[in-house]
């Protein structure tokens, strides 16, 4: 029996776009040096949950990821008209949609801090960031195929765990 080579999609805002531009320019190893999976990245500048969701739909259908690492919501937080609860629900629904439609394991990355958020005082952004991350953590507690990935350090990747779930 041939072994599975999982398809991993890293999806999100401009941070993800810049990460994959660095890969393309040779600053990081192709496929991040991982031989056990195929990694693809899609990052959208100014990407909001709604914008990324609609922009990536066709690519998701084409790529059919086994694993999705999702880094979005930072741009949404800068819109003070949107509540923290509605932002948490938006990303929760998007993550469930990807899991249900493609059977993917979805890791929703916590929103990371910004020193200079657009149009908002840093302390207000930080309060909103923490509230969305907490709300999302609670929403995802009962989910088996969707979970939150805290940014305690960059190298605590869930990929090893996901790979084992796919091959066993």
C-alpha cells in the first residue's frame, strides 16, 4: 500500500503571503524541508475572514487539503464595528466548513499581537485579540478535527500529530 503524502495548506493574511515569498526567494527551504507532506501557502494582503473565505474557495476545491493551518483575523480586529464574539464565530464557521467539505484537520492559529494596529490603539487591539482567542478556544473545545494552535513558539507545529492521525 502506498503511503499518503498529506497536502497541507497554510492560509491567511499578508503574513502568510510574505512567508511564502521568503520560501520562493530561497530564504527558507522548499516545502520548509519537510519531505513527508506537500505544503502550499495562500496569503491575501489585508485579508479578512470574509475576504479570505471567498478568495480561496476555488483553490481549496483544487488542492483538497488534508491539513489546513489558518492564520487570519488580525485585520478584522482593526474594525471596531465588529464584535469579538462575531469574529470568533466567523472563523469557527470557516474552519468547520473546511473540515466538513474536505475532511481536513484544521488548526486555527491564535491571533498574534501587533505593535501598530491600523486605526486602533494598541491596548484596545490587544484586549480584542485576547477576547477573540478566548472565544475561539471555547468554541473549538468539542471539535475533533478543528483546534486552536497557540503561538507559544513558532516551532510547536501540529503537523507531526496530524501526519500520525492520517496514516494510522
